[in-house]
C-alpha cells in the first residue's frame, strides 16, 4: 500500500521532461560502472533514478535562470543559453558518478564507492577533478533533491510483489524467478524507448501516435507498479508458462492493474527478447 501510494504521488507530480535522462547510453554507462565497482542490484537502479531526478531539476533551474537573465542579456550582461547548456555537458559525467556514489551509500552494501575510487575513475577519463570538487558535486545533488534521495526503484516493487505472490500461495521457484526478473528489468531499462513505443502503439491501435498521445503516455512510461507486474508476468511466462494465467490473475488482484495491461506489457517485452512479432 505504501509503495502504491508513493507511485501514485510520483505520477501525479511528474515533470514533462521525465525520462529524458534514461537514454540507453546513460543507463548502460551507470550499469557498467556499478558492475565495475561491484555494487548490488538496487544501487544501479537507484543511481539511474537519482540522476534522472537531479538532471531534470538542474535543467529546470537553468531554464528559470535563463529567463531571468533575458533583461540582463539585453543590457549586455548575463549568461547565454549556450553557456548555461555547456554547464550541463561539462559536469554530466561528474554528476553521474556522484549519483552512483550516493546510491552505493543508500544500499547498505559493504562496498561503498569512496572518493578515491571515484577520482581514479574520473582521472582515467582525463578529468582533473579534485576531492573537494567531488564532495561538492555530491552536495549539489543532495541539495537539489532536498536530501530526499532514498527513492523507491522498480526493483523494490518487483521484490515486494514476489513476496506477496508467495504469501498468497503462488508457489513458484523463487531463486530462478528472481534472477529472471533481474535480467528482464535490466533489459527493460536498456530497451526502454523501444518497449514503450510498442506499448503505446498497442494502446492507441495506431502506428503513428500524435504528440499529445505521446505526452499523455508519459505516466505509463514512469509507472513503476506497471513495470514491476509486467516484468514478473514476462518472467513467469518464460520460466513456467503453465502458471502464467494464475500469476496474472494474482497480480491483477494485488495491484488493480488489468490483466489486459499486464498482457500487453509482457508482449512488448517478449517482442524484443525473441525478436518476433508473435512471441
């Protein structure tokens, strides 16, 4: 109930720019770096969500500053939009590393990414940041997000729903199912745009969605509960197709998400997994 409420609250306050910083190359960068630093699964998803929220806040703040500087620029003062944009580009990798650092500290994992490790990595990319700049970057992320960085990730939704399914009598092999969910969750993050593009076209029954339809679909793309039930449903279909219908009924009962929506999400994921229009 708490996660469902949190999810609804997040969707009700959704920025128009939500998802802009979950582009495949960015997500892949975070996943590979988290793997390099031996972080647990939750940390990499947390880092993606932290970077997304921080970057949106930063862009919104820069846009606001840019508007406020219009009069100043007319008087020959103030920063140009180009210069403000350069601020984002120049510090993006630093902010990404800071988000991974913060996520590593939140995961309660023994392997926290310290400043020395982060600096060594940044130096390998030819950046010349100091330890002080690294600490200031972490603080900038914290301040921008008002220190509210312990956000729930789709992994938390998946794992809780698996617990509830087990409690409700869905006797499925927990370890292989969890592993399959992890693989598909990674896959869905890396193939995010393609999967949701199929889902949108199914929903509107049209291969050329309008800008308005794409904008309205944003809440579907950012719905962690839908993502979680879709991942579990798809995992069960791959591992135990005989139990699939029962699991979908349980997920529908637990979350209120319709069986049709769960089916369509599973179809969109499987279409990319097997590379076929009829999985």
